[in-house]
């Protein structure tokens, strides 16, 4: 059990570090220019924290642990990328279906980022998991 707690914590830290770089330095202006009409002055931190906690748990269940079980970094990366694509597509395509004037460019960028982020974090989780064993 302690193995999985350490694996989760390490993967969570990796997720925060990678996503922080994206949000703080790369995407900040992009989202402001594309979605400024919808953005709040302050994020809802509780919602963000719950998302991060659930997302990392999903990555472990659907990508990292299967990769570790097969001993394959490639498996972890591919499953992570697919998990990221599906989860980010769920959010963005739902917004496309329900939010007036939702920009297509945001959907495309988010889906690409979700895939890259989840694959990267799955790689971190896989490498940490292998090291912890």
C-alpha cells in the first residue's frame, strides 16, 4: 500500500510541475485571448484541486500501473496520451456543444495539451514506480 501512496504522491508532484509550467508561462495569454469573456478573475481552487487529484488517480489506474505491470514505458506513454486526449476532449467537446462561441482553437490546443501532459506525467509515474520497486 505504501508503494502506491508514494507512487501517487510522486506522480501528483510531476503533474503539478508540468502543468504549472504550461499554465503560467505558455497558455496564460492564449486562454485570456480566446476565453477572456468567460474567465473568472480567480480560479476556483477547490475544483482545480479535485480535478488534479482525480486526474492523477485516473492516470495511475489507466496508464502508469498497466505500464508497470507489463514493464513497458511505451504502454504507459500511449495509454497516458489516450487518457489525456479522452479526458480533455470530454471537457472541450462538451463546451463546444453547450457554450455559445466556444473557440475551436481552444478545443484543438486543449486536446493536444491533454495528450502531451498525460503522456509526460505517465512517464514520470512509470519511472518513479520502477525506481520505487
